C-alpha cells in the first residue's frame, strides 16, 4: 500500500529538505512543496543523485525524470525506491562499451549503487551480499622463501589490524622478494584496510609516493553540492565533529582530488617484496581491486585465476528518511591515472573455478600456476598445460558477469576529510 499523509513545508529532518524549491545552488526546477512521505522520499533520492552521483552530468532535470509520476503505480514504496536507484544507475553510459557503467550483473540490480534500510536491511545489492569472511584466512611461507597470504575481506581496520600485523610479521621472517596475495573470495570492504595492507607490502622507499586518489564529480569537487547541508558528518569512529562552532555537515567535506590523494606511508618491517602474484576471481572486487591497481605502477604484477568483478568506484552513505543510499560516489585512480577496469581485470593465467580445499597448498590449481610462473614458465605455456590437463577455464571463475557470485559490497570510505578552516 502507498504511504498516506500529506507533508508541507520543511518535512522531518530524517526525510531531508532536499525538496524545497528555494534550495540554493539548484538552477533547475526541483520537487513540489507538498506531497506524501513516499513522494518526498522519491524526490530526495533523485535530487541527491543530481549532485552526488559520480556521473551526475548525465542525469536529466527533475521534471524530465519526474519520479512522482514514474513510480506512481508501485504498490510498495520500498520497491519504488529500489527501482528508482536502479533506473538512475542505468542512465550514464561508458563510451568505450556504449553500455551503462553500472550494467547489471544480476537482472534488475545495479552493478554498484544500492539502497538499504527497508525490512530492517534490504535494498538492491544488500539482499545478495556475500557472507563476511575474516580479513586473514591464511598466511604461510612456501618453499622456504615465497610469502603467501589469503585475505577474505577488508573489514574496518580496527577489527583486523592485529591479525594483519601478525600475518605480515610472519612473512617478514623470510624477507620474501615474491609475495602471493590470494583475493579469490575478497569482495572488498573498507578503503582504509586495503590501504593498510598496501603499506605493509611496500618498502619504505615508496613512502610519500602516490598510492591512489578518489575522484568525485565536479559538483562535489567544486563545493557546489549544496544539498549535502542536510547530511550530518561523522568521523571514522561514527562521531559527530565540531566545525566552526557548529556540528559538521557533509557539505563541509573536501571533495577535491588533491584533498583525496592517498600516499604510501610504510607500516611494518617487510621491505623486500619485488613481485606480487594476485589470485583473483569474479568475487575479487572493489577494495580488493583497489589494492591491485595501487600496486601496478610500482611492482611486477601477475593475476592468476579469473577476471575480477570490475568495480573502480566507492561510496559514502546518504541518509534519506529511514534509508541509506549508496550512490557510486567516487572513482579510484592509481598513480598512473588508471581507473578503467569497469569490466574487470583479466587474469594473466586463467585457472579452473575449483574450490581451494586448502588455501596455501602448493598443489592447488591457482597457487600451482603461480609457482610455475615464479619458476620461469610463461603465461601461455602454463595456460596450454592447464588445458592439456583438462583443467579448462571455467566461466564462473573467469568472470562474474553472468551473476554466478553474490554481488559484492565494498569500497566504503569512512575517512572523509573536512575542508581546512
């Protein structure tokens, strides 16, 4: 049933005041001043996208999109909101493919953007997210000199820092020049944790060099996303912050690329890694891909397994009524300016999708292929050998484009910086 009731003027704070016609900084027509709670929420979802969404310049004006009319026939408000987020995600097309940047992996589900909050959780991707795995699944030394670490996820750094420190301290005992990072099950998570792992792997010589940057749309980077005055700012610990004598708001954040360029700051004692071998699959996504991308300009990199998910974008939460909307908010660019892996990063050696019964077992197919590369075999010769052994490349492992894996969530940025006073 549609939610009844008429609201006038400035509605409840949780609904935001994005619908006011007098909203400064909005040159185009916005939504009416009266309506139902559902109508105001539909309006807010779209008006926030117009200023926050990464590809907002592709979105039509409010009157053209007309959310109140577009979703008037939905009997469930929740379904209408979910469909609206999906429709927004399908407007901007990648010129290199002529398909939406957020081309669905699962029918009706945006590849990146999503909404949560209804039915106690729910919302697009949230309904199909992979189960959470520990940050460190396995760390070991192979053949006396090769480091191996399997990372299952990138949860908040405070919850996994001890485990990461212990794993890399173990790897440090042999000072490996070759490191295998197994990301086959890692659907991403927090940017801060992927960054911490990168700083564990690199040497002190990279301290101060660019690791990656976060690129927001021009409305945000120019400080013109005035709608964010309706969003309270929270720090990495979830606390409000005093800013110029008042509670900070999301409009106070520095969204410039210069202000969101992250540089290496060496952590831990591992200083010897030269070559990195990533084990990947269609479930390797988001912050996992960030880690791979950040390392590419500085290390000899090889990918073994399957094509990654393809998610070079990240999010911050926008509150609309009782919902949290995660629009594609920023693009990840590495030190070379590279960000175009929307279709995933292809593996140098494609391997069967068989489950790794024992992570870190040299006989396991992916790790065996890595060890062959380390021993001097070429990618082509290994691929031929795999085919001759009837270990055919499996489309499930090679790519997640068919929706074989749950859609990953991740690349959450919880360390947005306020503008300097």
